[in-house]
């Protein structure tokens, strides 16, 4: 973790007629090193921290070759979960919600998709990512993408003349495109309805979004007709003996 090189000192001995005396070399241990996403716990004679511990910056005497290991404790760092919803048209997505979480450095985390009315998670999106490893710098971002539900709308002239309007695929939250009013000899067109009989309350309102008109994602709209046009009468002729 970018620690300085270890300190090496010699142990010198004095030889005299009474014998040999020596004083072990004194070492000043390194101060606390730094490691992003971790807290230094001290020096230890075992890499797992199960040996003898020494405080950073302390003076120690060692009578034999010794390796001290830095002992680290993981910190809790932040990561984000972002949620993106498909726009009403085109292929773009807009971020609608961001969540902040914390977890220990280098730990594996997994997030869950949310439930949004009118949207379904797009698990195949190239940037979709529901799990990952927490980075010490807090850079981990998990992302979810949601597509708008599609409503399929067909048209039925219901006795009208000419060609039926083309079917439409409409995204949740959007409007059905207006179509040209059909014609039928001797009848007035009264609008498009969700049932063939043209029941009151079932008329499609083109000024309201698709989900405000129906809860079904596959519907057929039927033209409603009213026999309100009087017939054109020709000239009448009478013969003797007839009224």
C-alpha cells in the first residue's frame, strides 16, 4: 500500500575479558501508512494479525530478523444505484431516481430493480448492472433500465366504408394519434369505442393518455354509427285506383 522500505540496523557487540556484552539495535516503527477505503490497525508479526502487535511510531528492539505486517480494517464506503426510464419516444432513457448505499470496501453487493407503474425492466440493456464489488473510492454504480409498456390498438370500421386506419403501437404515458373519421352512407360517425355496441362511457378520448383510456395493452376500437340522416325521396306518381 505504498509503504516505505523497511529500516535495517546492525547489532554491535563489545568483546572484553569478562565476556561479550551487547545492546540490541533500537528501531522506530513506521508511522501509520494510508490505504484508501481501509483503516490502519497497527503492525503485527503475522499477516493475519494473530501474532504480536506493535503500535505505529513506537520504538522496538528485535533480537532476530523480523517482518512486521500492516493490519487493515475495511471501511464502509458509498456506492450508488441509478434507475433510468425510457422516454416517450426514441431510444433514450432519463435517470429518474438515485439511491445511496454504504458497504465495506471490496465487498460484493447486489441491488434490486424497482416496480414502476407502466414500466418493465429491460434486463438486456448494455449498461444494466445489478451487482458488483464496492470500490474504495466510492466509484461503484449499479444501473437499472425500464422500458415503457406498449399498448397495441386496432381499428374496426364496424360496418363503415373504406379502409380501416392502420394499427398503432403506443407507449405508456403517450397519446393515441388521431385518425380520420370514417364514413358510412346514411349514418353519422359518433366516435371510436372500446366495444362494438358503442356503450356510453366506453368512448376513446384522444386527448388522454393511452393508459387513461384502457387498462388492457391490446384493444380494438370500433366505429359507432347513428342512423340520423333522413332518406332522400324521389318524385311520387299515382295511377288511377291508387292512393
